[in-house]
């Protein structure tokens, strides 16, 4: 009986033994005992650690760069369609990363916010930062995008005839949020109606109303 063991060099991690011959060992244990029942060859297999970057919460319609990764003097960018991505990087290498936020949708008026980053090697990761590649076979880094926001556009028709609350302009609200809207006519004008478009919007003659952000909304105060 012969005891065998392995020690990885810097940057590498042990993957498995490949054994051939009667009494040999094949498996992932770092050390083992073989029995010489015939000629045996034992090969210790080493690999660079892999890091898989993935995301949760972004739909396929998200657009633009979601992840930027830099290491060994090179920078790489990835869109939602390119995630998850698995990189093979020597252990101990410093890796910098950044998750984009907000990430916009191909549909105008929709965007998504980063919420947290998790990993399986006990590092407190944020939206961006750096870490040294751990000496494990498979590291995982996952960004979570739990918040969807819709754009609220407030307008006055004709321009200058009155004011609104929220003021004329563009705002981003979390999905499902209720927003109170109201208007005040300028001198010489009288309020006629709201013209609303989008799921949860309001159209009618009430001076004030509550809308629900079920999607992108435009509200126009008509005078």
C-alpha cells in the first residue's frame, strides 16, 4: 500500500486524481492510499479557480453594460445576455468588479436598481469593489436587482398655464408606488382636466388625484 498526496503551486487548485491500474485511486480527495495490485499511474490534476458572475432580477430586455470586471491589466464588460459568465483566473489574483445601477430597459421609462451582491467565499461584497480570487474550485458572485422603477413625466398644456405637484419634469418611482398629483392654474387660466397615459394613470377633471405606478406614466394638466 502506498500513500499519495498533492500540493498545488501558487495560483492553482487541486481538482482530482486520475488513476489507472488495479488498486489505483481516482477521485477528489487530496490524499489517498493505493494498493499495488499491478502497474499504476496516478495523475494529480490542477486547474485555475473559476469565478462565475451572475445576476438575479434583470429581464432579458435590460440593455447596456451590467457588469465590468478588471484583472491582470485587462477590463471586460458584460451585458445581461452574456451573464452568467465563468472566468478562469489564478488563485490570489486581485479582481475588481462593478455592477451597473440603474440598468435601463429597452422599453422607455423602465429601469432596475442593484440591491445586493452575494458570494460563496465569505466576502462582504457591495455594488463595486475588489477581492482576491479564493483557492477554491468554483467561486460564485451574484448581483441581485430587486427593484423595478417606472418613469413619471409631469406636463402642462399649454406650457406656462399652470404648475403641478410634483413639478413639471421627470421622476423615477418604485413599481406599485402611489403618487398624489395636483395642479394650480396661473393667473388668467382655469384648469380643464388631466390627461393621463400608462397603467395606473389618471384622466379626469378632478384637480388632484392619486396614481399607481404600474408602468411608465405621463400626466398632463390641461388649461
